[in-house]
C-alpha cells in the first residue's frame, strides 16, 4: 500500500487519488489513504485487529476441523 503526499506549486495532494489535502491531515478526506507514517501505522493496526475479529468470527461459526487448525496456526503466528 502506498501512502503519503505529493507537493507541487499548486499545493499538497494525496498520492493515491490526487485530492488536495492539508499538510496537517493524517488521512485523505476523499479516499481515506494514510498521508503520513503515523497514519499508516494506525491503519495497519486497525487492519490487523479487523483480521483477528474476522478469524474469531469464523472460528466460532465453523465446525470444520481443518479450518479451525488453520485459524489457530495463523493467530499464534501473528500474536
């Protein structure tokens, strides 16, 4: 995932969607792309949390042993 801003004589722009942004913004108001490293790290943490929530939901709602073992392996690896 690319993140960041691009500056030129016309101002500051999101590198993903080319929307004009303020330098002080963390996320693009048009596409929600992270505009700086802190916002990118926050985005990654939120994505990781959402992935764990999804895995938890699947684990609670499946009876397939192979799927459950795969989920256990994935969660142990990423904790």
